[in-house]
C-alpha cells in the first residue's frame, strides 16, 4: 500500500443557517428557471465565458480522480456545418423509423424533429467525450472507473455554469454520435457523451409547455 499524500483542506465559507438556506434557495430558484432552448440567436458569446464554464465542469468529482473527459469547444462555422449535416442524417433515420413508436410518442410534447438548424446558428457547440480508458506513458491501457457517472457529473456542472452565466443550453444527443470522433479527430478510447449547444435564445424563442415533478414526488425526508 502506498502512503497517500494529504494536504490541509483549503476550507469552505462559514455560513450561518439562514445564510446557508438563502444560498441554497437562490441556487434552487436559479436552476428552476433553466429551460432547454431549441431556438438560438446567432448573437456571439465570448469564447472566454465558455472556457470558464468548461473549466468549472472539469472540477467535477470522478471515479478514482481519473477525470475521464475531453471537451471540444466548437465555434468554427465549417465544423458546425459538418456536425449539423452528420447529426441530421442520424436524426432522419431516427425519426423515420429507427425510433420505436413509444419513444416518438414520449417526444411529441417537445415538438422535436430531424432538422437541427441550431447546430449552425448557436455560437458554440461543446462536445463532451467520455474517455472509456486511458493510456500510460509506455502505451499500456489504464483502467478508468465510473466513466459515465463522472462525465455526467461534469456535464451537470457545465450546464449549471452556463446557466449562471446567462446562457441557454440544449442537451443534444443525436444517436449514434460516432461521427463526432471523425469530424473532431478524437481517438477510439473516447466516446461522444453529449453535444451541448450554448448561446443566447432567439428573441422569440418558445419552450414546450411541460412541467416538472413536485418535490414530494421525488424526495422522501427522513430527518
Ligand atoms: N435525438 C433526437 C431525439 C430526442 C431524444 C430525446 I430522449 C429527447 O429528450 C429529445 C430528442 C433529437 O435530438 O431530436
């Protein structure tokens, strides 16, 4: 057993119970206002804002601290076009037969279809890759753990960070997403996990009239 090196913890802000409740409530209210947007403005967003949010995502906890993620921040119009064309091809196959009727019925309230203009209109596409394993310096395979859970946590951090920066997001998952390895030249140990569209909503953007579960439906308190 190696003796793990430990250093003192930098600490957390000391909040009174009322300050803690206010902070928790503020964040809850802020996240309640988040909606997935499918109608984006072509209004630019500085890359530095996106980069900061992605760095926040990279602070997520991960299995054995392997940090099994890679983020591509795509603003290049030619790459966005390639991604749109490839995604729409998969989506057409999905909507025209690959998806079971039950799945299409579940999606009906969202009003989605195979056209994905937002992939070109929104200023940024953030493509999150899950690293299924790593490589050491000698070219040997390194096992990674809980990679999906880890990348999911990072994606959650990212979505919250973008929302707090006043940006709209769309969690887009054309299926399968293997074309993203080709377009973005990513290695075979990386699997596309999520294509996150980020930018400002179009001025006349609408959202589906859907509701969220009441807290009582998903929380059981056992004080
Ligand atoms: N990937 C398709 C279909 C789709 C699937 C789910 I699950 C959604 O929550 C929304 C859409 C599309 O993006 O249209």
